[in-house]
């Protein structure tokens, strides 16, 4: 189970590096930050109790929906996924204290995901 968790953490880290290399360094709007805070506060307890299977389901559902050219997530849906993925990093940090720095970087990455960048990505899929 520990190796599966480390593999998942590694995959998240790779996605983070890939997205960070392509992402712009713009700040989230105040409205987006408030939405994230609301989602984080209402889901934190639930996410901290997620099993790896539940997290895998959430993680792959997000990437499948994000990459499906026929689906465009609403702002709330988009941030619901990214904030829940970020919150799971808190759980990983508690389970694997030696991976605390990686978990913190992943959390920061997922909380810096911007809906506007997602919409640009969706536009590029249509071309």
C-alpha cells in the first residue's frame, strides 16, 4: 500500500512539474480565491478521510473530464476538483512525514490552478 501511495504522489508530482512548466505565473482573482476557500473549508474533513481508491477516482475523473473535448467544466466544478486534490496533499503529508515538502508543493500547485488557463486549454482543443 505504501508503494502505491508513493507512486500516486510521484504521478501527482510529475503532473505538477509538467503543468508548472506550462502555466503562467498569474495570481488567482479574489473571487476565485474566495471560491477555493469555501470549497476547501467545506470539503477538507471529507478529503482527509479519503482512501487512496477514492482519491484515484477523483484524480482520474478530473483528468478525464478536463481532457474530454466535449466537456467544459464550470468554474465551481473545476475548483472543486483542484481544491479536493490539493486537500488530499494534507493527508499525504500526515501519512508520510518524510514526503511533507513534496506534498506542500503539490498542494500549492493545485491551489494555483486557474480556471482562465483551463478555458484557454479547452479553446486550444477545439482548433
